[in-house]
C-alpha cells in the first residue's frame, strides 16, 4: 500500500494536473485492492448541493460524497464534471476518485441550521454513492443517519450492490422519513455489460439487490437507462429486461434513451469505434455535432415499444421525457405518497418530493 501525505492548502508539484491546489486535499491513496485507482481524500466545506433554478433536474438538493466513479460506464453523463478539476472525462474519471471524507459531519451541521426546510435530498444523481470506494470509506451510513435524525426525506439511485449492507439502516430510516430506492440497470446482456460498464456489479447481482430491497419492504424502482440504440432497444432485449425486473420484485420502471453530453460523448464514441465500429455511422446520425439527446422521433418510437411491454409485465412506469422538468415540492407532493410513514416525523414527510 502506498500513501502520499498532503498538506492542506499547499501546492504539490508532483500532483496530477488540476489537483495541485485541490481545496482541502488531505492525501492521495493507492492500494492493491483497487488496482489503477487513486483516491484523493479531501475535507469538504459543504455537503448539500443546491441545484440551480435553471437546471432541467426535477429536484433541488443533492449530496455527492464522491467525484469520479470506478463503475467506468462508457456512457456516463457525469464524465464532464471531472474536467472542472482539469482531469479528463475519460480514464481520469474512472480512476481518479475524489472522496469527501468528512461529508457526514458537514452534512449534520448543515441540517441543523434553522434555515434548512427539510426538502427532499437526492443521492446518486451525479456519481454513484455506492461505487466500490464506499466499501472502503463507508460514508453512506453517516449520511443516512444525519438525514434521518434531521427529519429529511431522501432518495437513492445506484448501480451498487453495497446498498444491501445498509438496508437495515435504511429500513429504520424509513420508519421516520420518506425513503425511496432505485436501482439503475441498463444492460441485461452479460457480455455487453462487461464491455460497456466494466466496473459495475453484474446485472444478476443488481437484480438480487432489488429483490433484497423489495423483501425489506421498499417499493423499488428500476431505471432502465440508458437504452442504447441498436444495442439494447430490440423488443426481445426490452422484453427480457422487463421480465427480469418484475421477477426481482421491482414495481416501477423509468426508461429513456442514451444521452451523450460533452465529455461523455467523446469517450463513448471512442468505445463504439473500438467495440462496435459498424454502428458508428448510425450513432453519428442520431447524435450529430453537439447534439446530446436522441431525436424526438427515436424517443417516441422507443416509448411506443416499451409501454406495451410494461403492461404485459404488470409494471408501473414512465418515460424519462414524462418527468416534470421543474416542479415545486408542494406540487409533487400532491401527486405522491411516501413509504413507511409511521411516526409523527414521518407524517410530516408527506410534503416531500418523490422522484422515484
């Protein structure tokens, strides 16, 4: 094991570009258990991230205990965020992981402020809180406890099977506040999954996690996203995916076509040229120039293909395009019912946003 000690606020001439003055950098760590991955441990100043009003995201607050993600999904929309640190959106995003080691303590202080309105908080909207690093750093139990003790409802979206470790804690939390769990599963072909998401748990392992969360009492949503044109959008592929999702005990599916934002687009197209060169021209036609979203005609075609299959398999569901682009807490609450509302604090949580 190799440890590189770092002093806070002192430039390191040997540091990676963009990390010379990384605010709050404590040390950078490499270890044999995480081959080719470097963890950059930082002391963060804030834990709650307020989503700008102009954002298309239908929620207001997020927590991201990590930046970068060893899941290494070729299509990950968050890749561009690594460029803020002057790291690249490709290999660096997969292997240079920023770890906010004091995030739970900072969050606890922020939630105690009199100005905090107990709005719903979303985790997993940028990088995965249950990526492999969580097995080492165990940041999520502290985050869950802080949210629960403050009476703050929250939602989790993950590809990580480490979620199972925290199911007892999440079940206890759900007795006090609204807790939603969603699992992201995009690829149900094992060979393709290993090529395009090499750092993720297998599809079967994620479905087992859905089953465990369902058996723990949660109404689990599966994000069937992104659907990859010409790779996972055939009727047999979608039918198999929905059948396995239903068998695992999930009750709801959110589906949507691939997004290729700046950073992600370049990296994904490199992957496509290497692994599926015969599809490059088709993707250039679907995502020309700076376009990040599939054409409306394709998205409508996909929706018409998926909706009948949802009914066949007895699943509730919606397309990503059906989501409200921006909604008030009260407006969303009027159309949703939180889970596990059993205490006075839980009853207060009925005004919470329910994304999943």
